């Protein structure tokens, strides 16, 4: 799939069907390794799912439903009392599936109603903060959350995740297993074995299996034109596919990054970037909105060529 060029005819994404969906918007161009957890399978394999953006569009309502189902099963779980040193505000209850190491810095819940934090067995919490004011939080078995990290719900964090000091999950987060984080993220999906181990920002995005961000890589998720308007006046993001301009219906859209993608340090992505699977991006690149890959290298070599190059992978 070559780099897309500006189109001339605009069509709403909602009007495209499975039969006429361009390859640039099909899930298989990006994601081929879906985690075995039913939470992922049900989201990515919905019967009415047409485009790769579908899981992102339905993430918030889907997470809320899954967390509510989880809540119904907590009556048999052990409740944990936070240590005396923990700052607690609002109404929040902590449940543990088995033995855990639990030393949070802050627990926040709603003033009306009640939030819950669920910890799978062998979780380790040291100096982390949890905010269930806007939604519940699930942390899978064997996951760790270090000092200064913050997880705000709704959030469903898989097993054996390493949430390093300084991480900030701002809500509507779904992650697979065996991931590493040191980033700020909101309204995003991370599949198994992703690595975002350094300061970076991910918003309104999907990150494929074994994808990776280098230090200070950033996704822009709001256009400059929208940023100067009141949010209720924002326009949806439009992407070009050959002669078509596809209106995504989303006013915020970061990056759709396929399986095995690698992004170098200091890279910045415009809103609405699509990286096909196995695509690599050189450090310090500025990647414009559009479609790239699969299996290409986006090179930034100003000292040698003075321009950005997109070439097939060898």
C-alpha cells in the first residue's frame, strides 16, 4: 500500500460496508494478532465491525459494559483495606483475587455512587494512584504499578504489565498482556507485548501487537484548526485514500499502528496516521496524516537527502 494522495470526493466512513471498505481501512492491514482474552476478541470481532477504527469508536461504551459485568462477580472476592498512609477520597472499594502487594499513594472514588479497583493475584502496587471517579479499574494478574504512576478509570489493564513511575492513564484504556508503559495515554487500545517504556503521548489510538514507541514519540490527536474552536464546534478528521476523502466521524484521532511497528525517538505524528503492520519510522520524523505500509521504512535523513523518504523494507 503506497502513501496516500489527496482525494477529491468525500464519503462518510459510516456509509462504507465490509464489501466496499478500502484496504487502507481494513483491520487485517494492521492487526492480525488479537489477544486471547475475550475482552479483546469481543471488541475486535464484532459482527457489525467494518473498519479498523470500529474498536476505537466503541471503546468507551464497551469498557463500561465489561467493567459492569466484572463488578457483578466481585461479591465473592476479598476486600482490601488501604494502608494508613494512603490518601483516600470519595467512595472506592478494592478487591483482590489472591495475594497482592498493595501500597498505593492515593485512592479516589466518586462522591456519589461507588468505584472499584480490582487487583489480580500477585499484583504489586507501590506508590501508585488510582482514580475511579469516572470509571472502574481492573489490573490483571502479575501487573505492577510503580511510584508516581496514575491510572484513571475506566481502564482494563491486562496481566503482567509493567506500569513504570510517571505513567499516566487518563481513562478509557484497554491493554493486553506483557506490556511496558512509561507514557501518558487516553482513550487508546494496546494489544499484547507492546512497549511504550519512555515518556511519550498516545491519544485516541490503537497500538498493534509488539509495537513500540521510542523516547518522546508523540501522537497528535486534534487538528490545529479544531484546537482554536470550542470543542462542540470541532470538525471530524478526514483522511485521503486515492480519489476518496473519508470522513472518519471522529474529531479526535491519533494513530492506528499495526503489529510489529517500530517508531524512533522524537517522532511526531499528525492526527489520523495509519501505519500498516511491520512499518518502521526513523527517529525525529514528522509523519503527516495518511496511510503508510505495510512493511515500509519512513526515513528522516535531512543531513543526507534533505527530505523524508518512504521506501520498501528489505
